[in-house]
C-alpha cells in the first residue's frame, strides 16, 4: 500500500482521488469483515477432519465399495448440488466455530483460534459437492487437502495439526505413530441435543491423556498390584499420552477467556471421565495434570462404573477413549465418541485378551 | 499389520520440554508438592524427596466385590461439606473468592479435614458392606458411596488424602467444578443424596431422588460402629404430606376423624420411601441367613402421630408396601429430641426444621427433607414473625 503523497494538484482532483481512495479502502474493509481470514497454522489450533466424519457419506461409501471408483465419482457429480447430511464431527466443528466467534470478539486481531482443515482421500471432483455442503451449513472451512488416494500424514504435519479425526482406523494409527493426536470417530445410535454455546470435550485418562503404563499393570497384574503401584509412585507424574497436547491447546484458549474475566461463561469446558478409583489411584492423576500446568474443569472418577450414563448427562461434543468397550457403551446412549487406538487396551476387549489369529505377513 | 509397541509411546516427545505454568487459578508454583521438579523418566526407583504417602496400606480389592454396578447397589451420594468439616475453607471462599480458596486448599493439601455430619453414617455403611461381603461374596447388592461435589479438581487431592487418612472406601467421585451435580445423580442411580445446600436438595427432590440437607450438631453423640441405625419421621418423609395438610388446615380433631375414616386407604408415598425400601432389601439378605437378631441395619419410625387415633393408617401403609420397620415410636406431640438421644441413629430424617433443631440440640445427627406443606407453613410463620 503506497502512501498517498501530499500532492500539489488542484483541490478538486485531490478530493476525487481521495474519494476513490476512500471508496477502495471501504470496499477492502468490507471484504475483511465479512469472511474472516484463516489464521496461520503455527498460531492456530488446527483440527483436521476427514469428509466422512464431517458429513454422513454412508450411501456414497456403499457405492464406492460395491460399484467402484468411476461410479462413485459419477454419483457425486450428479448430486453435486445436494448438500450432504451432517456426520459425527459436525457438532464438534460447529462448536469450534462458535468458540472462534467469541474469541474474535474478545481479541479481534489475534490468530490464536481454531482452524479446521478438511483432509480427505477423496478425488478432487468430489470437492465441488463438499464445498457446496460446507457453504450450505455456513461452515468456515477454507483449507482443503484432497489427496486423491495418497496418505495424508505428510500434510497433517505440514499443517502442524493438533488433532486429526477420521473414520479410517489405519490412518489414525499412522498419525498417532507419527506423534499427531488422532482418533477414529463413531456415530452414536441416537442423536442427543448438544449445547450450541459451549464446546464440551470429554477425555478418558489412561492411554489417552496419560500413557498406558498403569493400564499395563492392571491388565497383567490385577487391581491390588495396581493400587499398590499407584500409591508408591503417587508423586511421580505419569508419562503423557496421545491427546495430552490437544488438552493443552484447549487450556491455552481457555486461559484467554479467563484473562478477560469470563471464567464462569467460558465457552470451552473439559471433562475427565476415568475408570480409575479416586482414593486409591486418583491422586496421581490429579498431581500429574497439575505438574503439566493443565486444568480440567470436571473430574469424574468412576471406579469401574459404566461411562455411558454419565456421558449422557455431560453431553460432550466429543469423547475420547482408548477402549472399544467404553466407546460402544457411550455410543449406545447417544454420545459422540472417538477411539484412540493406542496402548495395551487395543489387545483386550472387556478385560480379556483378544486372541490374535496367526497372520501371514 | 499394526505394529503396537508396549512401551509407553512418548508421543510428541519433541514438544514436551517447555511447559510454562501460566499464572493461573491454582497460583501454585512449587508450593505444596515437593519432588515435582525432580521427575526423570529413566529413574524408576523411589526418589528420596517426595513426601511419603501416609502410613496406610494400599487397599486390597481382589477377592470380593468392591465396585458394584450402580444399578445393583444402593448408591448414596454425599457432598464434601457433609462428609467433612469444611467451615474454615467455606469462609475463605465466601470472603476472599474462588482463586484464594483454591490456593488455600492446595496449601493445606496434606492436612486432612475433620469428620462432618455424614461421616459416622458413611462409616456405618461400610461396616454393613463388610458383613454383606462375608455372607454373599459374589453379590453386588451393597452400599456404594459416591462423592458428588461442586468443588474443582484442584481440591480433589486434599479430599483424597483425607479419605485415605480416615480409611474410608470412597472411590467414585464427581467433581463438577461449579456446574450443577444433579444431572449426575440420576446417572449414578442415586438412592439417597446428602448435601449441606438446601437448594441442591430441593432440586434433587423434584427430580425424584431421595435427598436431605444435613446439619452439623453442636455435639455429636457416640453412635454404634457395628450397626447402622436410620430413623425416619412419618408424614412428608416416608409418607406424603396429605395428612399434614389436613392437620395444618383444619386442626387435630379433623385430622383424627379423617384418619379414622380412611384407615384402610393407603397413604401416598413420600420422598424417602425408596430409601427405606432399599434398606429393607438389604435387611432381608441378613434375615435369609438367619441373622435377624444380629442384623447390622436397624430402622426406626419416630412420628408425632398419636398411636390409637392415627397410628393404624401408617402401619397398614407400611405393611401394604411390604416394608418392615424395626422400631416404631408414636410420640403424640412429645418432643423427639430425648427419644432420638436414646436411639442414637446415624441419621434422622424429618421435614420440619423445628424437630431437626430439637434433635441437633441433643446431639443427634439430623437431616432435613424440604418437602411438603410444612415448608410453606414455616416460611409463612417466619415472615409474619418478621413483620
């Protein structure tokens, strides 16, 4: 933007030029306020979602699996102008946008916001339908990666992704191996009404926020040894798990609200829903969180009680757990759940070791 | 083929080093938790510094049911203020605000709280559980105690330390950090909710959960450690307040007439009937094993009703519900305090503050059930007195 030199032209021309300038500036300012620009990845909390988690593409997926790629792409093109139905990650994304709006009100020029990237294996031709659907719901998703079959992991890293949600367990496992917080999403059986003013995220403890070291002891040596161990090492923080950094990112944004005295109305609320027993093994968890400088708003120690009913009361936009048993219990009662395929919990189902059939490599 | 390593994966290991503890609510820098700075991934042995965990032994939970499913157990939810005495902390909260309160709690983390009004009750529940486990080792029909508190997770450590200090078995927690815990009560299938806050109790009652507000008596009389004793008022606690209404509106004579006429018509049930039912279910398990005389649960009805003139309806109603009550005291208006002092219940439920105060004066642990017409009558009485 070059400066306007104080010119020595005639006053009428000057005012005309200034008017032009003023008009151009006004147009540009309008441009800026209507569609806020997405933040730079290194400042933002980047959430990558796949198209199947954002939208419900069951029917289309069926066509792809049964009739092949060509038919699938043709189908999508035909139905380009029909917006897709919302998928499991949709309420979560809507809630994120909501938080962004509130953050922009409090900190107008700040780039510490949520940024949502669509990371999909889909073919570029399908992009039109996705864009139409996104605009239909008035979502602000400006960044796309349509990898046309290639692995998205490289792109996830380039975007400094803080969380990756997908329906494909393979991609999620790959992402976790690369050090990116990731989870496989599941659609609940029934739909629940969720808050549209407050983002609510629920986490399991072991093997999600923390490493699975304690889980290993329970599975291999039983509860009594576990309690003994936890008491012994009460003051030693647990190692971190795959989703710890996402909780950290949420905490960073929460503090921005606290700084503006909005603690009671904070539009982000975090929950710890763990099967641990409070008096026997809870102290280590709380002390670990404290040593990391992380706060969690509500802590529920279930000591083995089923998580489903409590999650139903919490109504989170997303619930992360490492054991399919809990995911199943949660989805049965209408909670949107995401499986974190990490740690020893993957080898067990309902406490029993899963028999792995001998696989040929 | 998925390659799953068994070592705790150091995810995002590159980013872990610098964690600035923001000047946030807990205000805790190095304060109360020694040894925090020393953690070293490879050093698996005991570091010398960390404070030794109190001399208790870790719990043994194998070889018995210790974590019953909520639907099978009799779930009692208590708040932190009734389980322990937290008056000082409460004052800090009210006078200096939440940040100072959290800081205070964290500073005093290793000081256990003193027992509160619900403490003997909870201890007695555990004694009953021990007996039940002896007789029925595989059964999940036990008492289950859940701590449901408004408190923030930072206070959790002090609560955990206190629970371990007093050797209680409370493993289920709901720390709601300020939002209402009532929703969680239903998810826990709570049979009884005890709190110090009358508003929460009223909310729970409207949701159909048996609840009562507990008060700290000036002195606590000694109660049995081997037998759980629960005393109930009749009207507006076990039964509905229909009779109370007639009495308050039309007087004693009309009340007697009405009761006589309706002797065979059952009274409607009151907020604590479900809890008495749950107690009865557990009592029957002892009777089945021939332990009627030795039963570690004993229930009392302590009512201001007059036996001959209005007692039959109460007893017939209980019979029709299939509920037994071990001892029934009809006082016909005599003060309840001295009777309760002899009974020494772990908890006494009544709907009228007048009786609660009388009981507390004599050292009985009383809990107020804010239900029914007596509440309106009291407030009317108070406002007119105040004018």
